[in-house]
């Protein structure tokens, strides 16, 4: 940064501080005008997965409401951390956001040296949706229940595989907890997104997956996947015949995921609040709401402060799970 640019920024900050309430009103006016150009929402996974489907449903409504193009930019790799790094380094003006997931924000960073600090380098905007994970197998796998899967895995120790969206992903956590609870030795296979992972389960190239309800539900309803259990305390209304893990003999084996929105650290509160409110409205529009509920999602749309509290608590909690399971980068 040049001395003249630095001086201009300091002078601008001093003026806004001196204005006090008037400065806040000016910032609010800027938020009311936002956006005045296209907005980019980065997603760290391949197209076609649950996060991608969710993001496109919401961004279509934001684009219509804002009168500006709002585009999803897929940057898969490293459990979403490649895309997250791009956003962490972007200008904190609201025009580059990250469609965040547990993989990139509190699982991957506990396993690998992340190129960012998941708490300090981002501004939490809102949790969009929360949803349970589902244990699924392909139709070629000769099991129909969780108990049969456990017996099959033990009889074929070291020969079965489970798919995930990358090292440190919520899907990998599911598989590793399954191994820990059952004594099975199902081998992890990492992909760059839910869509290619699930397609390989369907094709029979991988035995199973602990995937999100958003990524798996459509394939289950189409008869392409067999659901064995929902990793939740209660059954899903969209898949009422699928038992919970507690019902099939694994009480406490519960795992949920979420999709949210983060921006770079230092975003103006007025801009954050504007984006959060518009996302919350978009998710309640009938067609978007029906799509999300049909995917088994619970619509949240909480405030930035609420999301921050949840995120920091679960960041610490997932770090403990990683330690207990003995999960390490491969």
C-alpha cells in the first residue's frame, strides 16, 4: 500500500469516527444500495452436490432481488479450503463470499495446515440450512440394514470402501466414527465433491458413504441408493421409513452438517446484515423452501452473531472428535 493510499484510508476512518451516528447512517445507506455490481459466491466443491444445489437455489433469488448477477464459482479441492482461501484474501466489501461448510471451516483445519484462520480470517454472515447425514450404499451391495452392513464389513475386513468429499470432511468423520464403533476397517476414498462421490457409490466403485441428506435424498427417492440409517436423533420427514442410528443399535452416533455464508474478515456490519436478511427471505420463498425441505434440510437463516456463536462452539467440539477418533491427514 502506498503512503498516499494509507493516509487516505486513515483520513477516511477518522472522518467516519468523527461523524458518529451520522457515519453509521452513511454506512446504512451504502448497505441499502448494495450491490451495485455482480457478486461472486465461491464454493469449494464440484458442481452437482448438495451445497451446489442449495447455493444455486438461493443465489437465483438474490440475483432477482438485487438486480445484479450473483454467480456460484466452483473451486474444488482440499476439502473446500482452496475456495475458502480465495475468499479469506478478498476485499471485505461483500462482493466475494464463501458458501461455507464444516469441511472447510472446522474439520479440514484440524487435520491439515490451513492457509487461513477459520475464525479470525472470516466474517460469519448466516447459517443457511442444517441437516442430518445418511448412511447409504449402492444397490450392488448385498445389505439392506445397518446391522447387515456391519456384519458384511467385518466379514470383508479391509476390502470395503467409503466415499467422502475430501480429507477432513464431515463425510470422512462419519466413516471413521463407523470404523471406531464397529471395529470394521472400511477404507476412505476422497473426492472433490459430493456429486462425484455419490455417483461412484451408485456405480458400485465405492461401497458406501455417510453423505448429507441434501446430496443423497434425490438419489434415494430415485431408487439409486439404499439408505440404511439417518445419523440423527429423529427420523427425517422426507424419508420417514429410514431408521435413526439409535434405532439400529448405535445411540450417540449422530452427525449433522450445515451450509452457511462467510465473507472476508472486516466486512461492514450494515452490509453483513443486509446480506443475511436477504438470504433469510430468499430461503422462505415457496419454491426455494419446498426444494430445501424436500432435501431434508432444516432452514435456519440466523443472524451473524448467532452463527458466530454456533460456529466457534462447534469448531472446538469437532476438534475434540477428530482427536478422539484419531483422525490424521492421509
